[in-house]
């Protein structure tokens, strides 16, 4: 099977590409830039360009399935230029769906956001049926893309998998990109620089190791189901606890500076992953301490 991974040179994309190659898929990558941390892989066909320009039609030629991983914004930046967020992500995604129709491609796996689409949680564990009440443009646009995907299912026969990951982390995640608090913290500890924390560190998030996320993405893609799934560990851990575990893993004391909280930050959220388990037999394999150790060792 030939697959197109849009955003395949990014953090999650490179891990997905690695696994697809292991499984003997014919892999093509469309990305705006080359990989930063390693040389191009001989088994992969790379096309460098934006998924909204003329490169897209060429990239879709002969493809059976599309993995849509790309986003031009992150939660912390999306509200700064909402028209840009809408144009580059929502309009770009709709353009992709229309081009897929032209090429007769029906199967797509879209990486949404479990951290932003739900907004303030109504219950301790947030299932896929929780109301979608995002409080930042990033989440609003992700919900809109999901809705358009379901529309394309009804009208044009798409088979769509929507994955809502919590907070992925792991090797190859770059610090200071605006997304990936663990990568930023590890970088600060390694450089013996102060860690900047929004609020008092009590905010709790659900983190998922990147290979666990990739395994779910591929399991869902191979299931031939049209399905929406949370991807997470299933429990929340505070920012302060993350810092404590990093100190343990790195055997270094962290210098932490606390500042004012952000209005779009949800205080606590953990995702219910029982649906992924019941539908696909999936569950995460890497606990947070093991994941932190692996990530720190890879950077070292």
C-alpha cells in the first residue's frame, strides 16, 4: 500500500514513517522542510512543499491512504492571528480533502487534538462523547476540520480516522517550538537554565509517549474503521510532578521560575482511552518515568 504522510518530517511524523517502513508500506512524505535531526531515508520518497500549493496534486498521485499530521499553529500561538490559523489549517485541510476526491482517495487519518477540542472538562476522564467546547483557535479549527471530514464521509464516501492525542512527547521533539513542555524542560535542565512555568505548576495534563501514539495511529488505519479515538495515558500529572521526575531521571536540580497563568489553559484534563482498548485492543506501554528517561538519554 502506498501512503502519503503530510508532515512526515516532524516530530510525530518521523516516528510514524519509521513504523510504516518497518511494516513494509510504500511511503511518500510531503513536508515544508527536510528533517532536522537526520539524513533523508533511502526507503522514503520526499516531496518538499506546502500542502496547499501545486505540490499537493503531485504528492497524491497513486496514493491509497493519507496521514494528515500537519498544523501551522500551536495552542499558544493560534489566538495571535486567528485568520491565519483558519486559512492555513482549516482552508488548507478542506483543499486537501477536495484534492483527495479528485484523485479518488477515500482513506485518511487526521491528527486532531485531545488537549484542546474538549475545553474545560465536565468529568474527571474525558471520553470521545464529551462536548466539544474549545477555548483557543487551535482547538476550534481542529473541531471544524473534524466536522468537515465527517461531511466528506457522508457526501463523498471518505473513510476517516480521527485521533485526538493528549500531549505527545519523546525523542526528536524539539524544544522552544511553542508545543512540547517536556522537550522544553529537558532542554533547560540540560543547559542548566531556569525553567519557566505558567501559573503555579499545579496544572495537570495527560501525556503520551510518541511510539504509543504511533502504534494507535497505525492500528486504527489498518482497522478499516471510520472512528474517532482519544490517544493518551489515561491519567493526568501536574507540571510540578513532571519537573520532579525530570530531576530524578537527570540527577539534576531544576531552577524553576513561576509566572502568571494563561487564560486558555485548562486546569486539569485526562482522556478516557477505553474506546481505543475495546475497539482495537490498544493501550499505552510506556509510563511517564520510562518515557522521560528514554527521551533524556536520546538527547544525551
